[in-house]
C-alpha cells in the first residue's frame, strides 16, 4: 500500500458519518475485547503504579523504586515462551474450550492465587525477599495471560472491527489498570476503606472475571481452525515451525529491523514518566484522598475520551499519521507534569496533568497497539504479538529503570523535561518508516498472511 492509497482510504473514512465510525464499538466482539482488556490490564498496574506507590509510602528510596520495576522483566521476555502457548495443547481443558481459552482459564486461576500472595508479602515488615518473589511470579503469569489474551483478541476480531476492537480492548486495559491503581489504593489506604494491602490486592484479583465472561461469550478464535487444519508433523518439523517459523516470517519482511527498533523506543519517554509519577505525587505531599479523587473523576473520563478518539483518529488520518500525532501529544503531556513539579502541591496542575496524560496516553496506546496487532500474522499471532509487545516492554522495564537516578540528579522539573527529549528519537524513526512506506505495507501483508 503506497502513500496515495493510504490517503485515499483516509479521505473515504472522513466521508463516513460520526455515528457510522462509532457504531462498531458496541458490536459483540469489540465488547468482548473490552472485557478481556480489563483482565489484561490489572496485573501490570499492580506491579508498576500501585507497587511504586506502596513502596514510596513505606519509605523506600527513589533509586530502589526505579530498579524495582525490573521485577516486571517477564513482560520483556514473554516472546520466549509464546511459541509454546501457540502450539501446546493442555490436557483436559483444550478439548473442552479450545487452545486459547484453555490456556486463559488455566493461567487466570494461577494469577488469582499469586496476587493474593503478593499482597500478603508486606515490604514494610522487611519481607522484600518474598515480596520480590511473588512480584516476579505475578509478572510471569500476567505476561503469559497477555500472550493468550492478545492473540485471542486479534483472532476473534474481523479486520473491519480491528481498530474499534483494539480501542475497546485498550479502554478495558486502562479500566483494569485504573481499578488496580486507584481502586487498590483506595481499598488499602487509611483515608479510604482501610482494608490493608493484602485484602486490597486480593480483591483486585477478581479482575479476572470479565475476561472469563468474554471468553465464554465469544467462543473459539480463528487459531483453533488453523490448528485443526494443520497436518500432523514430525517432532523436528514441529519444533522448527513453533520456535523458528514465527520469527523468520517477521524478519523476512521489508523494514523488519527498523520496525522492531521503532517498537522498542516509541514510548520510552512516556514509560520513564510512568515509573516516577507516583513517587513524585507522594513527595509533593498530595494526600491519598486527593490522588484517588482526581484520578477517579478527571483521570477516568480522560481515559474514556482518549481511547474513544483513537479509532476515529486512525480513520481520519491513517495509521502512520495517527501514530505521529499521538506521539507528539504524549510528549506534551510530559510537559504538563514538569509544570506540576514547578508548582509543587497544586491541585489545579495535578488535575490538568492527569487529564492531559490520560487523554493522550489512552489515544496513543490504542493507536500503537492497533499497529502492533496489524503486524501480527494470523498464523503466528501469539508469538509475533508477544515479540512486538516484549520489545515495547523493554523500553518500559529496563531502558526506563534509571528513571529514579535521573529524577534524583535532575530534580522533578528536569526529569520531566528529559522524558520529553527522550521521546524524540522514536518520532524521528517513525517519520523514516512512514516515508519508506513500511508502516502501512507491513500491516497489510501481515493481515493477508503474506511475508
């Protein structure tokens, strides 16, 4: 697909009414994608936003908090075991539910128990060893759940509903993250329900329920038909198709290495900011009540607006331009936190910053995940999406780990200005990809099953 074709598609999309563009949001499979997103979004939020808030509250220093994010490393490595999720059938469960849903229900049961154990491992009592262990277990199971949900979501969505279903999924993801962040803090805080961290984490574990409902409702995905149609293979051929095929197919595409580099660094500035946001909120002296109230009202509605705007944005501008516009907007949102840092304890600027961040991040993440979803060949959905999302997680987990050191050295204002500068290389690389035609072309070939 060349640039002129992409522009023609954008012009045609702009001719459609607003109602026609919004209608697919409420179709059955996009709604199922929303419910799956709730279950997908809560584990990582417990390990990033909520955990960093908890650690800051009990007096853990910024440098340690920055590197504690490394406990989410399984999210950066999930592509290593994604091929097994693609091909291995679970006894007893797979014949009843199909491969995707069998894995989903199995992982969800383990995840629910592990979240309870993480909440019971209180770091304030010097239990950092058990706390770190259960954080890694939750990260591994959360990452594995993402492998299954991402693949299942892509496979149940027809191409004409992909952008809306992805937007719904990201809204659900952010809703799950919102529940795990604001909701868990409200449940645990002495200024809220005062249930303590163990009960708060455990109750948040019930976020698996929407995903279970969605999977029972939506039924088996396309992958089941592909697996059933495959002829029986020798052990050597099975290993080659499972472990090598998905990566070889992707790397043989034009611009594959540039695309992988772009995925790695596109959201780096945003990721650095997310790591240090809650510690800054605590240091600036905002109460738990202020934090929860602003996120509950302003943050929640900002999330709805940003996620809902993503599909129309892609329809009107095309995927390449939508990636660029949303990337610029996410950079602007970091500048609002620099203003907050310069003002200190300002409820007004916290409100502005949270609103801006939720709208732009909701929009940007939805566009970005739609792009990654479109890059995943339907024959290798779990593995290829896991590879792409793992690379994105490397930026969030390891490239952003020194964020605490940067905040300590530069101060909060300097830190947020740095996160804006760090976002520039991703935008430059996106411009190069778009000019070479790799953004749209690679998506088109993946959805058609061509290399």
